[in-house]
C-alpha cells in the first residue's frame, strides 16, 4: 500500500484524505448523515479495528488485514524523515502534543516539523488553518478524535494545494506515553478494544457501539 499507492502520490504532491475506519466510526457514519458524507469524501478508507475485519468476513467481502492508523502514522513519519518531507501535528491536549513533539524529535532527529498545535479549539477558528497553510506541510496528522478530526479536515481540505491529511485519534497520546497500546498478544486475539476499555473505563459507551456494530452485522441489519 505504501510503496504502490501512498508514496508515489506524495511524490507527485497530490492531496489525499485518509480515513481509518473502526466500528465506532462506521456506527457514527450510520447515525449521522453529515458525517457519512464526509467519510465518503475520503480518498482511502483503511480498515482499522478487528471488528471491521471480522465483519468483512461475515459479509463475504473479506478485507485482508487490519492496518492500525497508529502504524500508518509512524510509517509515514519515518518516510517523511527519509525524504525530507514536512509534517504538521494538530490535536490532543497542549501538554500531550508538546511531549509528543519531544518524543518525535528524539525518534526522528532529521524530521522537518512544520509545526504543531493542541486540539482544543473551535473548528471554525480560521487562525489555526491559516497558520498551517503558511507552513505548507506535506503531511498533516489530525488528532481530534472522531468525528471532530474528519470534520476539521473536510472543512479546510479544499484550501490546501497539497498534503496528506489523516485523522489519527489518540495516537499522540500513545507516543507521548499518556495511553499505552495493547500488548501484541492482546492485539492478536482481537482484544485491543478490551485493553483500551480497561485503561479508559469512561469509554464504555463507545464500546457498546462496537457490540451494536457486530450485532447488526450478524443479523444483517446495518
Ligand atoms: N481531542 C482533541 N480535541 C477535542 C477532543 C479530543 O484534541 O476536542 C484529542 C484527545 O485529547 C485525544 C484525541 O483527540 O488526544 C483522540 O481521542 P480519542 O482517544 O477519543 O480518539 P479515538 O478513539 O477517536 O481514536
């Protein structure tokens, strides 16, 4: 996917909007028509979340594997460092994004960082988008959670001449060390959602949506 599709289009400086779809995003799109329209504007919808892979098998339209958004982000940052491409990081709490940037500078000392800004602002705030536009980044990682991150991207995407735009959810929190990713064994057992629930029990309502998603797939009412 990277070598055949994403890197060549980056090289041609084509604009791209990537959505990583998990069951929560699919349910949100099902319930909110406006959000669904936004998701449908994406150039690529990548299956993130074990639930999507299981559902695709049940529906006999199997997707090969899950590609976690977190892994796409880290791969892309590595590529940016190698190729001299610049990245802008938008989102998370101010202290988290500062820590994230410190970590990224340690991990990728040669990365061109076009800038960063925390994620607690009004989507209509023009100052932020104008600053980002001036920085002309090649990649813009937006960590505002769903649906805010996709809403922000779709509102301003058309104003940019180039850029790889991607919503990355809680990925800055993971790199900053605020939230831990599930151990490999849990991921293999398709239990990453349970690990997140144990770490962040306040997310229980969102996990219910994952169950509703699976239930709807099983009874074919989606
Ligand atoms: N966030 C933000 N602005 C907001 C709401 C959330 O920057 O108005 C950040 C939050 O601090 C976290 C990230 O968005 O860093 C994603 O949060 P979550 O774990 O809920 O994301 P998801 O489950 O959608 O990947």
